[in-house]
C-alpha cells in the first residue's frame, strides 16, 4: 500500500523529523489562500501515488498569488503517469544548496532493512543509481542491533564532514528506522532531504509504502489508504472471491488457480500477445463467480478478446460453462470469447456450451494463438 507525500510527511512530523510547513488543497482558491498564509515563495505540488512528479511538471515554485493560481490551475486535473491530480500540496518555498537522498527499504539479499543515502539526491536519483551507483551508499541494519546512535552517526559521517549536519542526519536516520519498524513500512524515503541556507536538514518530499500483509495490525495506517479506480476493482474482486489485477494489454483472461494464471500469461506473451489482466477464479467454481469474473474483465475498455482457460480439478468445467452461458445472457458481450476446458466434467461443460457464440479450442496453446489472432482484428 502506498500513501501520498502529505500523509508520509504527517507521519514524519509525528516523529519530529523536520518537514516543510504545508497545506493540502483541492481548488485553485484554496491554493492561493494557503500561499497567502504561508508566504512566498511557495511550492505547488501534485499529490498522486507515483514518483517523478517534478519531471512531469507537477511541482512548481511560485512567487505571488497570480503564479500560485496559475500553477494550481495547471496542476489540478493534470495526468501524471495515468494518475489524475485531484489535490495539491501548497508548501513553503525553501532555499537550499544541496539535495540528499535517504531511503530505508527491505533488502532480501541481506535479509535486513537497509539504509541508502546519497549526496546526489533530487529528481535525477534514478540516473545516479544507473550511471554512478557508487554515489549511493548502502548500509544493512542488523535487526538485533537496530539503529543505535553510534551506528547512525557512523553512517552520517560518510555523508558529511560538518558535525552539526552529522548530528541532524543521525537523528533523522534513527527516527526513520523507528517509523519503518513501527508502521510495518516496506519503504520510507526522503528525496530530497535538503541542506537549507542556514545549515539545517529539512525533508522536502516523503514517500512510504507498507506491507499489505501487516495492515491487519496497523489500523491507523490502513485508514490512510486511498485506492485508485483499479485498486477499487481489485478490492471488489477480492470480496467476490476472485483475484484480479489489471494489466495494460488487450487480451482479457480468466483461469482457475494462480499457477495457471501465470502460465497463461507466459503463453500469451510467448506468442506475441499482451494480457489485459490477471484473473483467477480460484479453486471451487460456482456459476456466479464466472459471471462476476466476466463482468470485471469486460469493464476494461482495452479488452478486445476474452480467453477462458480452465483446467478442472476441484473446479468443475460444467459449472464454469453454466456461468459462462448465464454471463452471455446477462451481459452485453461485444468481444469474441475463446474457451478451452479440460479436466473435471470437461465433456459435460462442452456440451453445455454447444451452439453458444464462442470459439471452443482443445489446448492452451491453441487458445492463446486464437485469442491473439482475434485481438488483432
Ligand atoms: P518528485 O519529483 O515527485 O520526487 O517531487 P519532489 O517533492 O521531490 O520535488 C521535485 C523537486 O522540486 C525537488 O527535488 C526539488 O529540487 C524541487 N523542490 C521541491 N520543493 C521545493 C522547495 O520548497 N523549494 C525549491 N526551491 N525547490 C523545491
Ligand atoms: Mn522526490
């Protein structure tokens, strides 16, 4: 689960990490009022659950009310990597001379949390990681030891010579580690952490991801969840006993079992197609599940063809077939459907489907090839 910058910084502030003063706004009027309150220069920042807002034009420095209104009008409603900006943060504009990157994440190789820091923070950090990886220092944190001050300082000394900055950074590292630990975060990041002109460290940005499997014991964090349209669909699917994940292609598919879902995706890709989703109807089948699944797949406008690949074990092919017929009756299906049924009650299933307007094939390979062919028409 991801949260917005303003939410991450609220958590940082609760742990006394220095953050910019800021106000969340939904309209241009609110942005102007907030800027008048905090003073100029100020920064208008898109709040969307994706990074790279600066490069996309979603972060603008403004010097007066006119500029604030103009920036707000431009950024509100903007599309950033498929996310529509519905709210912005108006933050005090800060003068700084250096941008630091600080991140804590889980490193599966060392089986620990690692602290990553770099003097070359800012919007180019991904290029730094690619072209100059040595500029990013990495410190695995032993779980038994945690982050005592001597360790935090040792790491801070690798970044700064100035002892005042070392102390400030060490304090921030310890607090970030505490946040990471106490909130079950899988990522806590400040980029940039800036050195202001009066030599203090200040978090200008904040990013946090959480371990979904720990949310049951983090009710306060769970409340921060703001699902987007696709996540809402995924949640709805879960409630109906389906696992659904939207992807970017045009071949919608329905299978039973996660393994078969992966294999089907590989098969579609191998023959040059692009899956529109991952959809597992699970082990047991009842016709209603198939109707719900069809409904979900067809709610994606990109879907040009539906491929149904069932290997019946506990799932009975006749149940799936009944669900499919009901779905065809109830839903306005405009796209072709390719079906492969095998395993438990496949023969009965195929009899039920006889005469329906579907393409029935024998094997998974054939199903993938046919679906790809139909998706290109
Ligand atoms: P991101 O691009 O999504 O990571 O958004 P950031 O919040 O990191 O903002 C991008 C960049 O905008 C930062 O790296 C800074 O260089 C700049 N920026 C953000 N806030 C301020 C500010 O208060 N003052 C100034 N001068 N620049 C800022
Ligand atoms: Mn940033």
